[in-house]
C-alpha cells in the first residue's frame, strides 16, 4: 500500500485504493508525508481516494516525519532529493537508530547534499542524473525501490548495476511489478536495470492484498494452542513469500533460508523452536531492521526459556521447547514483529511486555484479536 500510495501521488488522475482491515501506522506515515507535498487523500473505511496535485508534488514546507517506517524514510529521501530545496527527513527513536548509508552515499554521488548516514538528515537536491550508477543491495533492496518509484521524473536515462548478493528480492520484484501496472517499462536483467522518464498512468482502482508477512504469526499461535483453529486468507498474488512459507509449514525441514523473507525471522524462529528445531540462514541483513533481529530474537526466546544460538547470518534452534513465563519484563526494542511474537508466546504462559503499542505500526487490530481469544 505504501508503494501504491507513492505511485498514485505521481499520476495525473485520481486513484481508488481498496483494502481490508485498518491501515497500520507505517501507511499513515506515508500518507502524512504525501499530504505535505500537496496530495489530497480522502480516507474512508476500507477505501482511500488519492488525488494528486495537478502540477506534481511540491516541496514540503516542514520536515518529513516517517514515523517507524524505514521503507517510507528511504522513499521520502529520494523524493526529497528531486527538489531544489533543503528538506529534513526524520522519524521516531527506532528509525533514528537505523543506518541509511547506502542510500545517502548514492544521493551524494548524484550531486545531492546529505547531512548524515541516518536520521534525521537534511537533503538538498536536485539530483543530477548520470549515465551509470552502482548500488549495493546486499543489506537492503529499498534504495533501488525508492529510485524506481521516483524515476518518472528523471530527465535522462540512468543504468543501474546492483552489487552484492541481492536480499529481499521479492520486495524488489514487487516494486517492479507494481510500477509496470502504472506504466513503468524497466526490467531487471542480469543485476542491471535502466531507469528513465515515464508517464505514471493510474489504473483507476487498486486492491491491496492481505499482509502475507504476518502469516507465520498465525501459524505460531495455532501451534501453541492445539484447540485453536485460525482461518487466514493466505493472499500472496505476487508470490512475495510463498515459497518460504511453504517451507515453514513442513514438519521435517531443517534449514530455513530467509535471504528473501527477512521480515519473518522472529515468528519463524519461535515456531521452529517449539517444533523440531533447525537452522535459519541468509538473514544477516535483518541486523539493520527496527532492531538487530538476530540478537533480539534470541534474547526474546531466551527470556521465555527457549534455547537458541545466534549466528552471523541466522539462528540455531534446538526444538521441542515450549515457552515458560519470563521472570523479567520483555523488552520489545520498539520492534513491532518482536512485540507481536512476544504477545503470542505470552498467550501460552503469560508475560509482562513493554511498548506493545508499537504493534500498531503494522497491525492496529492485533491486540484486540488477541484479547478476544477465550
């Protein structure tokens, strides 16, 4: 929905965005940023109507607050770099602890002034498009996603080479597939993609699928409570995480590679720990999320008396262990996925958990759903 909002804001026509449930705070942060740039968004229940400014996005007159969302912050950083004015991009305390070095470096390479490698930062454009650019995607695909979503304004072509082992490949493919629906013609071939000016043409109506990365939370909850049956609409039209989730549902798998599904590391680790155990690999880039998710996931599981061992790129789970009530308050480190996993484990044995309000970033209705369990 964050990507669709960005594309809708650069179109010449209005767009109707239809969804189920309540948009999370990350999506609200995106809409707030776009409204500062002249976009009108009519927010109705299960439907938003996006009305882009007639003459394109305008430079915001105040700082851009991206809340807890790294995706929003990176997209907004590139959009800020398209303006001939100084713009401050900031967020909450969790976002301020995250690195933005790859994106900051390539914006500097494109002639922008960028005050730092994190947030808050001051960005002064406009970008000076060059013919070739190398981008390191070994830690995140979000910098190239941000460039694709802003490329309709580029006055010249730019050939981009992606360096390093691509991570979260599904999310990059999602960006490309969505943009093509709006008129983008670029393709990723042999780790290269060419970006140039294009007309953003609204499809009129877009339908947002369910948040597939929350599916492992449902599996974990059901696994902990044998008398509980959960009905989930497993809606993954872009095959974003399907293959990884299929592995997670197997009863005898030993290795789970999360190079393309880093968001699910915490519930996946908990699920493996209470099942047959195994090893999570390919998740080194999760260290740059809302928290260092390898270390903090192990900290969380250990607090529930579950044995595990962190590795450079993942976690070793020993299996056949059920959670026990922690003796101390659980720290969520302002990480919504850690918080959700902690709450689910606590439904089995109880726990005191701090800052559960951070869950609203992704799933505003989550705590109500948990409270409704009998």
